[in-house]
């Protein structure tokens, strides 16, 4: 399972890519607004920082507008993927953009039927929203699992991108049920790599090392 960062904060992306685990980025209008600055400059900068796909979402809600915006977003960098909402207009835009060779990520997927239709329309990625489903008492990871099973049974090549990830257990569960990608905020990526016993273990190793060195130095001084 690949790890994407769900952010438009360039400094976060720069920091995370240095660790060698992040292969792509997803943004949405909320994240772009939060990042501030000129959206096109921000997207171009992000596209240079990561080797893989960078999802940039359209704002238009009609198919014609989505296609127009999608073409423009895709022209900003080779690795930009057009993110389109799961609506009838979004499906039409997905179909039209895919026929032009532009990769599309269909977002705001909350049930397996939507994922199946997105795949049939030509989406390269579908984004089931795990956390937002959990928030309303449904089973977000269960949805990811069902979509993965359907795509495998139907031999659909559309990639399952688990989104709206809120904590490390979501990441582990998404990997376990076979998601192709999980996209997560920087805070979750940081939580994923930490454990208090790792920190305590390292502190202990260093303390033991220093104590032994101090002992050796004192013994050598006593011999002189
Ligand atoms: O980018 C889409 C998704 O990951 C948003 O997550 O936390 O706003 O539900 P969240």
C-alpha cells in the first residue's frame, strides 16, 4: 500500500518526502484554502516535490466546467491528477477526461455502487472516505474492503485510495483489507512512526552507552 499525504502545506510535504515513504499527495478545496497563496503556484510546487500523483480538485459542479478546469489543472504538471466529486456531472467529466488520457480521482465515495460507477466511467483512483463514514456510525474500513473485493472480482484496474484517514489504526486496517493507497494528514503519518517504547528504548541505549564510556574513562584515569 502506498502512502500519500493529504495536505497542501508545502513545508509538510518537503519534510515527509525526505523520509522516503510518501509517493503522492491529495488536496481538496478545504486544504488548498487552508494553505493560502496562489493555488496554481502551490500545486506546481507540490508536483515537483513528490514523484507520484498529486490530486487537484475541480471547483465547478457542471460537467462542462469540470472538464475545462480538469484540462487546465492537468496541464500544470505531468503528475497532476484531476479530482472530481462523485456526482452525475462528475461521472460525465471523468468519462470525458479519461478519454483524453487525463487521470481522474473520483472523490466523496461513500458506498460501493459509487466506486463501481466511477471505475466504469474511467477513473484511475476512487476515494472512499473512511473517517467521515465512521463519524456517522457506519463502517469506513468495511467500505474500503468491499470496494477492493469488487474491483478484484471484476478485474477493474482502478486504484482504491483510502481517504479521510483519522488515526494510525485506519492506516493499518486499510493496508490489511488491500487498499492500494492511504492518504493521511501529516499528524497521522507522524503518529504512525512513533511509539513511546521506541523513544524510551533509545534513551536507555544511549544512557547505558554513556555510563559505560564514563566507567572506562574513570578506570583509565585511576590506572594513570
Ligand atoms: O481529501 C479528502 C479527505 O481525505 C478529507 O478528509 O478528514 O476532511 O474527512 P477529512
